[in-house]
C-alpha cells in the first residue's frame, strides 16, 4: 500500500474534507477516531500529502514529483511534524507538546501549512493534554493539527470539542471482505474469521492473517496445559517465544469465548469460529466466576505489559499459566 492510497471505506470521509481543502479553509484541528485497524493513520498520511504537495489534483492525489512530495517520501519535510510517544505504550509528555509552539512559530518552508500529526492522542498525560488545550484555544495560523485516537472517550471533552471529529466506523462486511481477499496472498485464508477475530477492523484482520500459525501453536500449548500434558513453565516458555503481547491477546479472546458460551450456550456466538468445538467443551471445565477472574487477571497483565518497564514477560506468562491450572476442575 502506498501512503496516499485511499482505502475503499474511507471515501465518504475523504469527500467531506475536499471542499475545505480546495478552498484552503481547513479547520485548525481534526480528530480521527475509531477502533484500531480502520486505517486512520493511512487516511491522515493521505491528507498530509494532499496539503503539502505543490500540485495535488482536484481529489487531493499528490503529484509525486514536486519538491514537497520528494521530501515527504524521504520523511524529511520541514513543515510536517509527527508526534508520538517516545516508546510504544508510553505517554506523550508535556515537553513534546511545548515543542510544538516552537515548530508552529516558524514560517512554513515550502507550502502554506504546518501539519502536525499526534497519535495516539489518548497517550497524552494530564499535563500534555492541558498544554495541548492551550494550543487549541489559540490556534496558530496556517497550522493543521491532526489527532488520532482509538479511544476518543479518554480525551478531555474540551479537546474533543475544539476538533472537527471524523468517526471511522466499521465498514460493511462485503466491503471489508472484498478488500481483505484482494490483500491476502493465500487463497485458503478465511476473511470472515479474520474480521471476526479483529472486531471487523480490516487492517487489523490483515495483520492477524500473518499470525494464524502462531495463534494455533499457542492454542495447542494452552490445550496441553489444561489437559495436564505439559508443565506450566514450559507452556509459558512457548507463549513467550510466540510473543508475550500476542499470546495474552489470544488468551483473552479465548477466555471471552468461554464466557460467551457459558452465558448463551450457543456456539455461533463465539468469535474464534475455527476453534469452536474445543472452546465449547473446555468451557464446562470452568465455573463462570473463575473465568471472570481469569479475564480480569489477564487484562491487568496486559495493562502492566503496556505501562510498566519493570515487568518480566516470562514471569508474567508463568503466572498466567499457573492461574489457568488452579482454576480448572
Ligand atoms: Zn507533489
């Protein structure tokens, strides 16, 4: 995918912005919101190119030849600033927001605009958010601030209200399925299953496609653990090898399905449709109350893994494996 490709479900949102872009009357701030995997970043990149290219066409497609396009390709355009946490999962700090004032007070070098992309916006800590609010209250001229958020409800309402919000809703299944099938190299992949596993977010489903083999290995290790065929520490080591964060996500998803089956007794409500038969039979080996506590524990572990620098993935996964063994009957 080229950074300026428009994804099929983006067209309506893109079209709403074009009159203002052509008239050079863009709002000061945009908030692109929606669950992960909807392509918000891709949309923002297309918009940045459309705004900074010297000769975009009427629909905002960049020329690819001008100086601005070359600088964007090389990721060195001086009028564009990409603001993210210093490490994934960490906070955006107040110093990073304060630095924006210096950036916007410069004269734009090549185009008419400064463009700032800040993501994910919910990563701003309290001081950073308050500092950004001040900037939004007195927006610098000829500057567009693009905020991306997977959890817009976590932002200050006063920040939200000062942005024009674009909601990236889940596309129709036919649209997602057709797009996903065109992207998948393997004709035997199951687009509906992938979409189900990723809450119908197409880009997340595409990423999932490359992890299905690992997910299967993690699942087999989990089954061996529950059947007491494999030592919990060995199982934890397998999960670690497959990726701590991914393994936790998969375990959370299976736990949710076990709970779903307990409450509905309808296999069709499960998200992991390829693992349906096993999940349904495993479900009865747990009391719902204990499944809830497993769910909570694993959610806490996920938070810890994201937020804390001192957490040791191996011992975290060992705790998880032991907890499953404790609670099974
Ligand atoms: Zn250009």
